[in-house]
C-alpha cells in the first residue's frame, strides 16, 4: 500500500500581503478624517484661569468641549485659607457648561477652583485653577495628590475592564465556534470550559466595574465601593445603566448556555434539531449584540462624530473580535485537551476567521478615520501610538493565521471523526475513573483495597492519556496546527490588552486639539502711547486669552497710572466692528485693567485701538494689528 503524501506547505505570502494591506489601509484613512470629539476637555472658565477681577463674581462657570456628568459636589471654590466659598451645588445651565454659585461678599485674594466631571464617553476628568479678586494673594490650599481614575482603584478598574473584554470574547467566540463551526463540540469538555469561563469572568468583572465606578470617577478609596450613596449616583448615569443592562443580558446568556450544552446535545429528530439550532443562532446573536451594545452606548462610539453610525459599527467590531479571538481560544483548547478535531470544523473556523478579519479591518478603519485624523496625532499622542501597536499586532496575527490555514489544509481525512475515547472517559480524553476503577479492582483480585483500586485507576488513566497524546503528536499537521494556534492565542492576549488600553485613552484628535490650544496660548500686544500730559508716556501691554475666536478674557496693564482705558477691535477683511470693550480697573493705582466675555466671532487679522486717558484732558488712541487664531 502506498502512503499518501500530503501536499507541500506553501509559503503564506498571501497572508503577509493581506497584513501589509491592513497597515496601508489604516494609514491611508488618516488623510480624510473630519473633526471628532471625545474625552471632554475644559475650554474656558469665568473667571478665567490666572485672571484678576475687580469685584467678586456671583458664580464660577466652566465650559467643556462636550456635555459632561457632574455631582452636586463636583466643583469646589476655596478661599486663601482653604475654606469653601461655593454654595448650592454644581448646576448645568446648558449642555457642556457647569456652574456653581459663590457666597456673596467674599473678600479679596486668590481663590482655587477644583472640579471633577465624567465625559460623555464614560471617562473621568478633573482639574484645578486659580483666579484673584482685587489682587493676588498667598494661598494655603494644597491640592490632593490622588487624581480621578488613578491609584489602586484605577488599577483595579483597568483590570476589571480587561477581564470584561476577555470574558466577552471567550463567551461569544466559544459559542460561535460551536454553532457555526463544530456543533458536535457542544459535548466536548474543553469547549464547555471556555464558554463557561467566559461567562463567569464577564459577570464578575461587570459586577466589579459597577462597584468600583463611584470611587473611580471621584478619586475615592477602594472602601468607597460599598458606599450606597455613590452606587445610587452611578445607577443614574449612562455607564451605570450600561453595566446593569449587561448583568441582565448575562442572565439571558446563562439560559442560552444551559440549552446549548444541555438540550442541544441530546439525540433528537433532524427537523427538531434544526429548529433548535435556528433558535439558538437567533437568540444567541441577539444576546451577543446586546452585550456588545453595552460598550458601544457608554464609550467612545457614543460621542463625537456620527454616533448613529459609530455605535452599530462598534458592536460589529466587538462581535468580530470575539468570533475571531474567542474562536481561536476555543480551537486552541480543543487541539490541546479535546478529542480529534474534525477537518470540516477546522475549515469552517478558518472561513469564519477570514470573514471576521475583513469586517474587523473595515470597522477599524472607520474608527481610525473618526478618532485620529492626522499624521501628527498618530505619532504624537498616546492613543495614536497604541493604535499603531494594535495594527501591527493584527498584522502579525493575520500572518500567523495564514500559516495556520495551510496546516488546516493538510489535516488528514482521519481527523473527520473523533478518536475513540478511553474506556471510562467522557469523549474528550478525560477519564471519569468509575469504570477504570472497577476494572482495576477486578484485575487485581477481590482483596484490593478501595484506595489501591483508585491508585491503579489513576495510573491507567495517565497511561491512556499519554498514549492518546502520542497518537495526536504523531499527526504532524495537527501538532503543527496546535503550535501555530497557540502562538496566535498568545498574540491575541497582548492584542486584547492593547485594545483595552485604547478604550481608556483620550482619542488622538481630541488630545492633539487640546495640545494645539495649549501651545497657542494667549496672544499679547504692546502698544506705546503718549497722552501729552505729565507722566503720560508709557506702554500698554494687552493680553487676550485664550486668543482665538469665541469668548476671551482681556487683561491690560500700563506702566503709568491711567484714569480710563478703552479698547476697540475691528476685523476689516469681514467688515466687523468696531467692538468696544471698556475694561474695569483691577487695582487702586490704575495700572491693571480687565474685561471678561470679550467675544470675537471670527479668526483673522484684527485691528486693535487702545485709548488711554491719564487726566481729565490728556488722552490718546493708538492702533496696532493682532492675529487671532
């Protein structure tokens, strides 16, 4: 009899070409990304940071790039001695604006404002700044070192987030492997263990996220996880609702898994089994999409550009990740501990993985187009660098998967049916020990003690398992496929960690925009003047912050005393102005003048006319141009 020689293993050039195309398409998408927003940032405040106002304001107002969620105690205003002067709790008069009232009649000095909020994409943000009434003063306020989202609570929260993604991947991917690739695998113990481990991991991680959410967003301690007041506030937020919905869906998933590994494995007529399979596929798809939606409704996809498109695509992205990586983990478990895998099942998973990768790349390109948007943001932000690492890992995984597909094609026809299980086994190479123990007792005689019989049973089970492993290792394509799949699974673990880190990182476009604004800073202009009277010659230094279109704060200082100062701004190119601003005196000497709420509608070259009056009759107006970004 002539042995059949398997076809030669071709080099997986196609896989590497596909991996290269993944990277190229991702990079090309960055050239056409419009503005997007996520991870709210503070754009302005009233009073402005570092400003000196002539009289105490009635309230402190903060303006963010997007809507934020705040608690009553989210904004605190502290006097120079560290005593709170705010009252009434934080209010939100309009979207993206937070305001807190101040006690009337507060004294002059430097005040510190500390604030905490939660972005629409569920991530906590915080900050602090100072302003002065009358004149700056010394302050004893020391800001706390613990920041929201950090410390032990932040570490535990990040671990729970990773565990939640891993659990979802195993639960959905293992189930998809059974329903779409290997229906007889519902009886295999390794498959059951993967799916049940995924369910338990996701349930425990979701419960931990719900308990840790309050201290995570407020900068509290681990013990604050048991605070019922904080838990009640969390349940009223979008993230809290998403986590509770996930727990409810996990209850439905538990019923689904029970049917899949129970009723579905029992012998039944073909028509009845087909109907049950259809119900499991339909119900499982709905539950899986619902679980994926709990992430989409509370994270990056729910804010910024095109949320109505981004959220469904984010669910598809998560399901593709789960089908690919979770199925890969299930395949690795079966190859390592399960019965002989049918060739048809390996081919079916290869097709499922290929389709998943295609959809994963398409949805990932959209996410990159939406969240990055420029080469500088790609290389100059944490989000961009993590995204590059993720793309490279996917490329490596695609290349490894291409090699696994070659070994899958070489699986022998003998692998179509499971190998006979050892006597007393469960069909998955796991000896139950009952029949083996009876055989050991019978073969050794009636005088064998129960302990000795159990020892002999364990020895025979070990010998049977070793023989089975030798048989499996003798199948070269199967052994090579097992090693290749295990290598893919190792890369997938790292890929999942990078993906988890991405969901907790400020999107590149938002970070780059905030950095550009901070780098631009306020604009300054020096205007020499001479009113013609005694001590009438000097220089007026004008500063507009933040120095861009929209609302600004004007600060003007003169090196000689002035009785009155006025500023007029004109944009000749658009025929706007003059916009007259009358700053208020901020010091007794008449050298510091401030004005808030200076609204400039457009960017461009503005003409600034500064009028200085040093006495009842000595006055002059000087003009200069100023670039507003």
